[in-house]
């Protein structure tokens, strides 16, 4: 008796799901070294991650606040794989007085350490100004952005 092709595929899928569940239950927890940093254009707020061996789950809460004008901030990380909002390289555009909060969830793959998440303040957000518009004051650049992150795995 031969097994239908779809039955073999279902068997492989069952093995994959079992492995994924086992992997998720055996993953350790990573710890974010939190804090609060005020950065200027061209500076970086960097938060180290200590893992318990690869792979490690990371849960963190980060807030970007105290923006005095227009700002572009790029999310960065090393040995961090995002499983929630804020992918590596994502640009966050902030306006005067705005606060953004993010609940981060991801996997850290760094047995020997060296993992981190970071926020790079690249300067003022590019203004949307079309020909014929009065664009005076369109580049209301912020001079600082406050970044606060804390570990949320507890």
C-alpha cells in the first residue's frame, strides 16, 4: 500500500509544527539593559541585550518623546530578529510634542553577547513640499529626542 502524496506532506507539516512548539518552549529569555537617553542629530541611543544562549526571546517597551520639532529616527539592532512592530531599518517620523511607544517582541541570536537594539537620530524629517506651495518653516528640525527603553520580560 502506498501513501498518497498529500499524506506525506501532512506528516512533514506535523513534524515542523512539533519542532516549532518545542523550539518556542525551550527558548530562553533575553534581558534588555534599559535606560533613558537624550540624543542629538547624528547620535545613537543603544540598549545592550544579554541573552541566555541562542535563541532567546526578548520583550521590551520603548518610548520616543520630548521632540522639539520634526525628527527622523531609524531603528537598528544587532543579533535581534523582530517579531513585532519596528523592523531593523524602519524609519520613525516624529513631529513636535509627539510621543511614540512600542512593545517590542523578537528573538536574540547571540550566544556570546553583543546583541543590542538602537535608535539613530538622523535629523529632521523630510518635509512634503510641492511646487507652488509656501514651504517657509517646513524644516522645523528637532535638536533632541528622548529614547526610553525597559525590559518587559518580567
